[in-house]
């Protein structure tokens, strides 16, 4: 009995799920995440005008720093895709360099976003001030939380690349991390346009 | 599966161009002598093009096996998102309108 369970849990006997199934499962998760973001976007758009006498979007938003955040995130998406190319070509060092660069850009993005939040709170525009600010912090904060998770995952994957051979199931893991990162970039495009752009114009 | 450097660079440059174009319209909405509503529509269309650029050039899911499954769940998610966002805005705006006396 014991021998049988030993065999079942040893590396050789583990039957890996096909990588495509895992990618599909992860894709389904990303789509449900997109629905969460959609609900938060709907909430923000509906509550956008309810400032309760507090600061409006036009008073608060500092557009140059938002543009900097956007360009940093787009660049990090590009370097992440270059890292993935290096993984497919079995170039470990280049993969780690590109993912490290992606990590630095993501950390810079997070730093700018958090100092923007701190600045808002110091001006008395915290999430308790008005419905507009509650929905703003919930939407942008949820995205920032995803970025944090993505950064942690990227650190884990850099160690994974350094320590493990780049076999098919490793490549599939790294691929899912890259997919997550591109997904965050995809969501940010709409935050840039709907929250900051339209929030500033209307 | 093909993994080309050229498509990444194309995607990166076009995403930067689209972002800068949207930013330019946000800070100078009157530059092309259009009203604010049109400017909002233009930057929203730019965002849709930008999201397509990301989907085509960076999100590699379309080359995997099971293309139909992936695109199927994507399209159904986009429909759910349309229902949530569009109808929330529609309902709340009409509520607001009908409650003004």
C-alpha cells in the first residue's frame, strides 16, 4: 500500500495535464477577472459625477504622471514578450534579463501609482470623501493589487528559469505568467482612457 | 507556433503611437475643433484599437491549440461585459432622469 502511494507521488508517475488545458483554464480565470473589472468600471462610470462637494476628477488627476505610468506599463509588456521569445529560444540569461527589466518597470509603475494615491489622500481626497473617489480607488486599486501579484509571480518565475531546465511544462508556466502580465496591460488601457481620459474631459 | 520579434516591435510602436494620440486629444480637446462628446468618442475608439493591438501582437492565446475554445470564451465574456457596463449606465441614467422633478 505504502509502496503504491510512493509511486503515485514520485515525479515519474505524475501524469501532467496537457499544457493547453492549463492555458485554457488560466484563460477562463482571466476572463472572469475581466468581468470583475467590468463591474468596477460600470460602478465608476455611474458614480463618476457624485463628488459630494469634494474634488472632481479634473481637480485631482495629474495627467503627465498618468502618461508616464501608461508608457512604463506598455514598455513592460513589450519587454515581457521579449523575455517569452528568449524562453522559446532556450536563452535563459536573456530571458532573466528581460523579465528582470519587466519587473523593474512594473515596480516603477506601482511606485508612481502609490505616490499618486498618497498625494490624493494628503489633499483630503481619500476613498471616504465621495462616491466618485470610492469607486476610483476600488477600480485602480484592484488593478494595482493585480500588478503586485504579477510582480511576485515574476520573481518566482525568474528563479524558476535560473534553477530548472526549460522543458515544455516550465515554458507553459512562464507563458501563463506572461499572459497575466499582458492582461494587466490590456485592462490598464481602459483605465487610462475611461478613468483618466474621459474623467478629465467630461 | 511562430514567435516573431518583428510583430512585437510593430505592436509596441503602434501602442505607443495610439497612447500619445489619445493623450494629445485629452490635453487639447479643441485642437481639431470638435466638441467634447466627439473627443470622448475618438479616444474611446483609440482605446478599442489599442486593445486589439494588444490582443493581436502580445496576447498569444490565438496560436495555441483549441483556438475555438479560447476565442469562444473571450467573445462570451465581451458580451457579458457589454451587458453589465452598457445596461448599468443606461438604467442608472434613466433612473436619474425620471427622478428629477
